[in-house]
């Protein structure tokens, strides 16, 4: 796999600081990224469930706005 030069340089710098090989550093970064994505999904589904079950219209509106920000940013 090839990385853009600036990214490869960052990976090498992180690996050197942590006394790891660049390959091991890449593996750790991928693992962290996958866990972060899984956490984001769990948070989204928890928020969606709260939104679906909310009875108070004002709170439902707030939760809907939060969902919109998660999906579309902002």
C-alpha cells in the first residue's frame, strides 16, 4: 500500500516516537480508526432510538437536530 508523502511522514514520526515499526504503527492507527467508527455507529443508533421513543415534541426536535448534525455535519 502506498500513502501520500505527508501521511507517510507522519506515520514514520509517530512510529519513531513510540519506538515501533512503521508497519506496526499503521496497524495501530487502523485499529484505532475502526474502533472510532464503531463507536460513532453505536452513538448514532443510541441517539436514533432515543429520538424514536421520545414523547416530548421539544426534546424530539432537539434529538432530531442532533441526528442531523451527526449525519450532515455542522
